[in-house]
C-alpha cells in the first residue's frame, strides 16, 4: 500500500531568484535561529531551576544537621 499523496501532488512554492531568494533564505535561517535560541533558553532555565532546587535542598539538609548538632550539644 502506498499513500495517495506523492511528491508531485504537493503544492510547490514558486522558485525565487536573485534578491528575493536571498531574502527568503535569510528569513528561514533567522526563523531557525530564533527557534534554537528559544529552545536553548528553555533548557537553560530548566537546568538552572533544577540546580537551584538542589542547592536549596542541600541547604535545608545542612540546616537540619546543624540544628540537630546544636540540640545534641545542649543536652550534654
């Protein structure tokens, strides 16, 4: 079985030439760069949030250890 839609059935954009082709190519590159920048920013923010959460968890653990040590030293 094959699909009913072949490459010849797809609408094709008119072939651009000269400056119009250059501008269209430049616009495609710009759009690709914008998408990559947006994805990178989202990944960086997620990584930074994860690191901040890990730092806060470690600080809480250290604070709890310090409080326990303080309580233990007062009991002596």
